[in-house]
C-alpha cells in the first residue's frame, strides 16, 4: 500500500453513511490518480479545465470527474460531454451556459450553487441573498440541461473552529431552507459540498455529504 492508498482508505472508513469523498487531484499527475483508483476511489476533483481535459483522456472511463474550481463560461463546452458534477456555479450566466452546452451534448449536467460564507473577500460565490433571489426568480426551472443538486461552500481560512463551524452551519441552514422551499419534489437536491483537508471533520458535523480532500491524500501541491 502506498501513502495515497492508505489515506484514501483511512478517510473512507471515517466517513459516515451517505457522505462521499471527492479526491482533489489538481496539480498531481495521472499516476497519483491511478494509485487511488486501484483502491476503489472513483470520484476525483479538478479545478483547471486544461488539466482535467488531459487527465480525462488518459484515465479510465468510469472515473466521475467533478469540477470544483471557478469555471469560466467560455470553457464550459470542453467539460460538457463528460463532467459528472460542477461544484461552483456562482452566477445565472454560468448556469445558462452549462444548460446550453449540456443540451448540445444531449445531457443533463448536475451542478451545485456556490455560496460565499467565508470572512475573506473574494469575487467568487453568491451571497445567501443573491442565491435565494436566483432560486426565487426561477429561470433555472426552464433549464432542462441542468439539475441543481445542492450547495457548495468554503469556510473561512482561519484556525478558529467556531468560525469554521458557523460558516458551514450557515450554508447548511440555507440548504435546508432551499430544499424545503424550492426542491421539495426533487430528491436529487441532496448534496452539501464542504470540508477540505484541514476542516472536513468539522464539515461532517454540519451536514456535509461531499468532502473535497486534496493535500491530506496526495501531499502538498507544487504550483
Ligand atoms: C484545492 C481545493 C480543495 C482541496 O484542498 P486541500 O486543502 O488540499 O484538501 C477543496 N476545494 C476546492 C474548491 C479546492 O480548490
């Protein structure tokens, strides 16, 4: 067993029923992914389109590729034929483009809406108000090529565990309200994507169903 394989197994054993591991393989070579694949890992997260294109071409067909990074609208077309879940949809414009490209490929692409709940300023992610408004306006209901399956967020990049827990809790309570209000008849709205190498144990206590773990498995990334 290699280090990667040990970590995959240790994390998978820790996960509660109903929670899945997204092994975040960005900046790591295809050989590292193969090692994880050999112990049964099938879900991998990447955040750069070109890198994902290359890995998708090289690696087994039954891998579920999750795109977890910021996605530019002009790149959606490259992923549309095969991507399994897009985690970080943060505008209606992006959602509409995913819809357009999915229809071209005869697919329905699963997506999550990214909430900005962290302390740090960033241009990515919707505020809870913006996200609620988008759901209320309802244009997504006419988009046959996308299926909104839940919420994604990143917690504040701090050591304060209470702050991290409260970020996840805000996202979780938003998820519950949205599910009740807009998705009561759509059981596929069920995913909460939060928790990374340093904070996933907290995420698991606050409703996470998808943990996105990179460095703990694959080691530090060399950029
Ligand atoms: C890189 C990345 C991760 C994984 O981070 P680690 O700290 O290496 O576990 C998770 N989510 C997103 C959106 C990322 O870009």
